């Protein structure tokens, strides 16, 4: 990349330098060409003016008419301006200025000779102006003027050719420079493409490596998630089994002991009718045994609802709803249809409703709630609604383990739990469970 950028920068600088040098040389050459053309044109015009003056002079001498004098006068006036232009063009060039000086002398002599003959003609001195005409002074000066003009035009032609050659050389140098710069630019572009391809290939390899690592991590996360889900399900099953075992033990062992103790107290009470103090104590002991039996029943119902095994899911939910209504003072509406669920899914539905009612009693601040269970043939929908304060499901606290536990229990039963709630508008928990095949 550094090499490509360096080549590109050098190529750009070289191109700018070549263009600037070519422009300066071409500009000077064009100026020289313009000066040479202007000098050549001025020399030709001056020569033409001298010839026009000579023609007008001869016409005036032969005819004496004033109309032939006008071209002569106009040509004479223009000659001085052309000489001034030539002196300005060749300023700073001593050799050419010397030739311009010689040319000016010859032109002045020629003009003086023509002026003399014109004055003599106007004065009526025929012999004098004819004598002047017959002399070779005017012809010699005219030849000298032509020679000086030819030499100066030759110098201008040389300058013109030299300037044209300089322009051609500048154009040739520009062509060569542009070609070299173009090659350097192509080389820099090739290096840039090569570097870009290398960077893209490296990026693709890095992306592939990252994708492989991401896939591996996702696979590991899925595997660990499945393992944790299986472990949580196993722990839940073990918990329910332990609760069932403990409930049976309490019912069978502790229940039989309490019942036997109550029977013994009843027999003792019948035999001690004559001892009021003992009878009173036996009555108190009987009440304690009744309280222990009631406590045992409540513990057993909390561990494993006996109504679920004896009466079914619908009756168990009705009992659960009535007991919650009596305990909380809340109005509970129940719409329960008979359903076909296996034992595990019945327990899942019961626990979901139980946990929902517990949450309503703790947090919802509701006055009404409803329990709905619908049978759709291949699946069962269990809903618990309340008119409490609700909450924002997008910002639920991480400590809401009750919802997480319910969701895991329902999903472990191959169902789906959805929670919809709006602050101030209550909460709805809905569980979809697969029905037991007929």
C-alpha cells in the first residue's frame, strides 16, 4: 500500500512538472512565433508603404495632379509607425537593432529623395526634378531597403522555425512524460488492486474463522442450554417425586400415628369421666391432635394435591380458585372445560395456575381474576387473567424466577407460555399444552 501510494504521488508530481514545463516552453515559443510573424508582417507592410509612396510620387511627377499625391502622403505617414514597431520588437537584440538602424537610414534617404522631387515638381522646376529622377540614388536606396527587409524577414523566419521546433519538442516531451506517468499510474493501480485483493482475502479468511468460532460457540451454548434444560427438568421431576413421596409418607405414617393417638385419647377420656382435670387435659390434647391432622392435610395438599389424583384437573382448579378467593377476598371467575391431559401435564397446568394466583395475591393488587381452560382437541389452553396494576414485559426484573419457572415447566411439557401485560391494565398468562391422545 505504501509503495502504491508513493508511486501514485510521484506520478502525479511528475505529471504536474512535465505539464508545467511544457506549458512554459510552449508559451514562450508561441510568444516568439507571434513576435516573428508580427515583425515579418511589419517589414512587408513597410516595404509596401515605400513602394506605394514611390508609385504615388511618380504619378504626381508625371501628371502633376494632386490625387496622385494622396497615396504618397499616406504611405509616408505609415512608414514611421512601422519603424517604431520594429524597434520595439527587437528591443534587447543588438544585432537586429543595428539592422533596423541601417534600414531606417535607407528609408529616410529614400523618403528624402522622393520628397525633394515632389517639392521641385510643385515649384515648377522641371529640369531639376527630372535630373533627380534620372539619377540612381533612389534606385540604390530602394535596393538597400529591399536587402535589409529580406535579411530581417530571414531572421524572423529562422526565429519562427526555431519556435515551431521548440513547440514540437515540448509536445513530444509531454507525450513521453504522460506515457511514463500513465505507466506509473497503472503500476500503482495494479499494486492497489493487489493490496485490496489481499486485504479482502484476509478479511474473508478472518470472517470465516470468526464464523467457525461463532458456530462452535453457538453449538456449545445450545448443547449447554439443552443440558441445563434437561437438568432443570430432571430436578423438577425429582422435586415433584420427592414431594409426592413425602406427601404419601405424611399421609400413611404420620396420619396413622395421629389417628391412633386420637383413638387412644378417646378411650382414655371415656375411662376418666370421674377426673375433671384429666378430662380437660385430654380434651386439649384431642384439639391439638385435630390441629396436627389439619396441618398434615394442608402440607400434603401443598406438596401433592390429592384432589388432582382423586377428582381430576377441573375439580382441583375449582377447589384452588375457591380457596384463593376465600383467602384473598378477591372475586374469581372460572370457566373450565373437561380436558384430556396426562398426569404430568395436569400437574403442570395446576402448578401454573397455582403460581399465577400466588403472584396475583403478592404483586397484582387486583380485585378480580379469572381462570379459563379450553379444550381444542389436540391442545389445551389455560389462561389466568387479573385486573391488577400490570407491568412492562420488556423491562421485567431478572429476579422474576416465578415466571421463568412457569415457562420452563410449560416448555418442558412441550408447551408454550405467553405473558401479556400493560402497566395499569392487568396481566394475562396463557399456556398451551398438548392434549393426551384419545
